[in-house]
């Protein structure tokens, strides 16, 4: 099947900040420019760096959990950004030969990187604006078997979209009962001064950033049954135990279990139709 995203000539712009490249720099990836590194370094002492890092680790665990315990083989990453292994398709394909992944991003260069680096026999890309929900649904339905469950992964992206709650609600209405949602979201509920400062830094770089409260994030999960432990800090969602006060994320660093984060995370399955 052909990728649903069109091909475009790419112009490398190293003079402007880019949210996907900044996130890559924060996560320790290589696909960023010096201008993006300046923001990542400025944010390094800020709790937002830990929140975004643990959110990504949660998403990887969530994909593995859904594949292992619910036999999911179809995953969509909304706002995939730049490759940073292990990627969603890496984790899914480790568990089943029938895994299929769709990466969606509105950044042309990110989409090209995804197409070149992340697309194997079971992966596709689409270059789309996530707020154009009709086109997003068209891309999903053109790639996947809609009689089988799919999982939408939205991590590190909703904060960049002013109308993210409306976008999620529209996708929820358009996709079938049984659809899963893997969601993370940065919040100013915890260490609010630092998160507000980080948001101001990003806005000064021309990147709109919208931390949301617990109630706002919970509302985005309306219509979904949340699996234990519900909506919690990303590192508290089913960590891999190593012993008292410790947990493991494969090759990632070990953090104390008492550590707290300015982010929420959850896995939910849609079990009712929305009005």
C-alpha cells in the first residue's frame, strides 16, 4: 500500500526553532540543529524535561502492554516527530509479525524522516495537520483493518495544539467503539512555576505550548475506560519493578519511585458511543 502522505521537496531551515527537533534534542536524539539545542539546554534544568522523557518511556511501555495483554497489532502515532528508537513499530513488531503502524505529522521533514527511517513492511506515514480530523480518519481507515482494534498514541503533541481536546473528541466520535487511546500530557498542576516558565520559553521561540490541568486531561478521556492505575504520572503507570523504590525502563535510567512529575498519562479503551 502506498503511503497516504505526498512527497514534497524539502528545504532545510536551520534559522527557526522547531518543536519536533527540540523534543528530539531533549530526548537525546540526533535530528536537530544548534538553534534547537539552545532551547533544549535552556530547558534541561526544568522539570518539563523529566516530564517529556518519562512520557516517552510510558508510551513505549503502553505499546508493549497493549500488544502483550490485549493482542493489539495496529498503532497510530499522532505527531510522531523524528525517529528515536525504539520507536512504536519497533516495539510492536518485536511482539507480532502482523503489527502495523501509521505515523502522522504535519512537519514535512519529520514525515520524510519517518518514511525513510521508520517505515518497514508494516509501517506507513502521512503528512497531515492533526486538527484536520477528517483527513486523519481517512488516513487511518485507508491503512488499517477497521474491524480490528487500533490504538491512538498521543504523547508530547497535545500540548502544542490549542484545540487538542476538541481534536481528540472528534477523533473519538469518528472511530469505532473498541478504539484505544494512549495519552500523555504535561501539566502545571505540579511544579507549576517551572512548567509556566518552560511554556514561556517555548512561546518566546514561536512555539505555542498549552499545559493542562488534571480535570482538562481527564475530560479528553471522556468515553474511554481507563485501565489500572488510571490517570497518573507517567512513571507510575505500571513500572517494571527492580526492587524496593526502583523501577526499570529497559536500557533507560533508573529513577526513584518517589520522584514526581509534571505530567499525566493513561491508557483507555472506548466502550461507549459519544453524542
